[in-house]
C-alpha cells in the first residue's frame, strides 16, 4: 500500500513559492478560504478571519507544517517539498512565529497558551488546558507545539502525506533529487538541516496518530484537498481514505 500510494501521489506539478504568475499565495487563498466568505481566509492556528491580502501582507503568511528547516531549507526550482501546498497553510504571522519549527507534541498545562478566536462554530475561550488553544514549549530536545483541537487532524494528515510523498529518489519527470522524509517518535532525530538533506525527520508520530483520531476529516479539509489537486495534480490520500493511516502506521489493515 505504501509503495503504490507513493507512486500515485509523487511527481506532482511544482507551484512556485512566490511568482508573478500563479504561486502558492494564489493556491492557498483558495484552499484556505473561509467557509462563510469568498473574500476572506481562515487561518490555521488562531482560527481568525482575514480579508484576502495576497503576498507580503501584515496579517498572515505561509506556515510550513513540516518545517522546511527539517530537510529542505533552500528554495529553488528543484525543491518540491518547499512549495508543496498539501502541507502549507495560511497562518497568523505571530502564531506562525511562535510555532517556529517545533515538532508536534502532546502538551501540558505548564506550556505557554496561544488562544484561538471563535469562528465557524469552533475555537474561542482560554485559561484551561487544553481548551480550544494551541500550546507551546521551548523545552529540549526540539521544543513542542500542540495544535488546537479543531485542526489537529489537518496537520497530522499533512504530515502523513509528506512522509509518503517524499521517499527519496528522483522526480519522475524532472529527474531532480527528492528527500526521504520520515515521521518518528525519537525527538533527537528531529534536527535542522544545513542544506537540502537526503533524509530528514519530523514528529512525533504517536502524537500525530492520536490527533488524526481526535479530529476526523471534515468537509473543509475535503474541499482543500480538491483545490490543491486542481493545481498540483496530486491528492492527500489520507483525506480521501483516512482508514489508511491505521494500516500504514499501526498495522491495522481491514
């Protein structure tokens, strides 16, 4: 299943990160459009609405949910994961900065709270753990970020996609080398790359598996998958078939 899924979703069309033609800003402003308004986006971590501004605005930017510093920091025409919209999300600038490149982990009440606002029937409130808040720590070895309840599954399934989509080798059409991205529970393996790496790690896998169960696929996530497919030509199979997560990562294949 892993090898056949990889064969289906690899070799996608690369969207430029920033360009005068269609770029990741254009794709994400459609993919992350607010359910209630075609002129607004709904951001990932704060759950805030912002009027669509395009690139270089003062409100939201592009979050690499798999941090580009873990495996593919140098953007360019041959760096496919850097601009892969299945793991890019529009995000409040301050919240994106707070998350930084911290791995996804299960937090505690001692971590720093980053609250959400109420929108689309989700979010809002603060002061109790976990509530509807994001939580952050700088503790070693790699720090940690707990995504709020309404988007835990979204980032988890983005991580599963990256793990399957990028398995080393080369792009079938362009011939450029691609990294082997691997999910792990060993936080000591999650280290920054000085350049584009052949192998890189992200996690924590056990946490992501829990988040996938806690926050099932919803219609907004399905629509997002469809939008990105229309631009890149590939899909996140774990949005279409969430049951494959258990098969690939837990050996439960019904």
